[in-house]
């Protein structure tokens, strides 16, 4: 008998208490749909088959996960967990094991699922159970005098004595496929909810002589489900604090671990310091000695060693070299690539441009579609006029050029090596190397003019 593993994720629920047109399982946690978190955990187990049982918001759910390799089983009516798994039966193999997960339980860890697999086999049933102080609302694990699991009783169907049991069912199960089809066919909805409970297969397994084993999560929050925005927010904070702890354990200095959001992957070197209220999205790499000021937003970026990002800076799909100084209030947009020892100051925006070694753009400037060489100084208020209303054009500023304040560089244009541009110029033609180029209208003072007054 093969040990082939199948994974079924139940994701058909509407989530009425979310008060949203977005299907519950697509609500984001740490910037990623809850269902995607569960899929990622399942894929780490390398199952032979992944099946998602979907229902409410069917097209939205399938579209959001169109990139994954999975079977899709439609649960047109949500008649309980047993009914949901039954929809997946046609694609499940006759032997092996099926792990049942939930699309609204996003924090389940791979290590916990591996622990279940370690005690499971194709002729046994494994439950993920937990012992909690307040079991209200959960199905209780009923054991016999020899501590063997004999059944699960839902709270609405439990006796007073059974309600005092603190070991609860998390809903996550590892089921033997050779018995699963027969068990699901025997399910009844004769209960307080009028639903087909998957948990009823436990008593069937006991009756059929199938051993029921259990495993437990390392932390109770791994099995918390989401039925409201309040619960989603609670899990978000749990998840973010866990990521903060990981960073602290790696030696990162977080000035307040409760005020950081990581919505993707953040890798850090040694002696990194991150101030409060910073958000990291996508893939972000911080090299040794990087310092991030308060209230920064960094997405899909690589920051070189010993670089300092001052407060309120936004960096999106950009690269910053070593020893750079960015901000405060700087914005690096997609395609910005800054070399080592560059300075980008307050209220400067850079898009799809390269800034060379040691160059400075310190104040109130827009640099778009430009190549800036090494040792360049760009004065305050400089704009590369890159857009003619239809097409974008390139500005080239060669090594050691000096751009005076308030300069308009009308692309396509080149400022050659060592050139100086006088302040207040509008440059429409190439500026020659090592020369001073300026363009200013004649200053005029109008005699006899007086400022108009209100009538």
C-alpha cells in the first residue's frame, strides 16, 4: 500500500461576518491571501495531489490562485465539512493518505503538519488536537479509560460533562484513503446544525478497528480560524510578532517589535537597525549595517551595507548601493538604481534611472528616465522633463557634471562630462564638456506698475 499524500483544502465558505464582497479565504494576512498561506504550507509537503474545495466567490478564488497546480472541486451548497471533503473524492486516489486543511486557518506551520505525517500511515487516522483553557465553541476530544480517542463531539451536541473537556479538535485531519469514501457515504446530518460533520468519521474509524492517533501544534494560534475582521486583525498581529521575534533572534535591532509589518520576505545582515512603523513588502534584502528610519515603506528592494534610509522614505522595486544616504521623504520608484555613496535627499523622486558612484540629488528634484554618472551634483529643484505627452525620453548626465538649482533638462538631452549648468536654466540641447551652459530670459523690471487691489 502506497504512502502517497493528497491534500484537500476546504475553501468554500462565504464568511458572512467579514461583511465583504471578497471571499473570506482571499482576505489578506501579511499581504497574502489566507488561502495562499495554506497552499504554500501544503506545497512544502510535496503532495502528489492538491485539491481545493471551493464554492462562494468561485471565479474570484480560482482566478486568485490560477498559478498553482491543483484540482478544483466545487461545493455548490455548503452543507458541512464532511460534505465538502466528499466533493473531492472523485480526484483522490484509492490508497495513501489525505490531509484536510482549511483555507481560513492561515498560520498552520509546516513543522506541525510534518509531525502529523510522522505518526500517520495509510491504515491510521491522525487528528491535530490541542489542550486549551477555554474550549468553548470547539468540538471536544472524547477518550476512553485507556486514553484512546473514540469520538469528537461538537459543543452543541455535547453533554455538560463533555463540555468540561479541554482537549479540542482543530479540524485538521490525516485520513486513510482506503476507508475515507465509505466513511463519507455513511455520514448523517442528524445533528443540531443539520450538517455533515467530517468529525463523525472518528467514531466510524473506532468502530472499524482503525487506530486513531493525535498530534499537537507547537502553538495554539497555528490552528486559529478567521470568521471576522477582528479575528483577522488578531492573527495579523500574531504573525507579525512572530516575524519580529525571528529577526530579533537573528540579531536585528527592532526599536519596537510590535510596530513592524513584513508582507513578504525580509532578509537582513548583521547590525541592522529598524525603527518603528516600517513596512516591508515583496522581497527585501538589507545588507550589514543598514539603518532604516521610522515610517519607511520598502518593497522589492536591495539595500547595500552601511546605507541609511531616513524616516518617511518610500523605496519600490529599486536597488541602493553601499554607504548611501536616502531621505527623509525620498521616493525611489521602480527601476531606480543607486550606486555606492550616493545621496538622495528630502522630497526627491527617482524613477527608472541610474545614479552613479558618489553622486548627489539632495533636494526637491524629479529624476526620471536618466543616466547620471559618478561625482555629479544635482541642485535643488532640478527636473528631467522626460515626457512629451506621448513618449518618454532619456536624459544623460555624465561624470562630474554640476547641475545648478531650478534647472529643467528637456529630454532627450546630454550634459557632458564636467559640464556646469547655471541655476534657473532650461536646457534643450546638449551641454558641452567642461563648459558653463546656461539659458535665462532677460530680467525685466516694469516701470510704473502697481499691484492690483480688490474692488
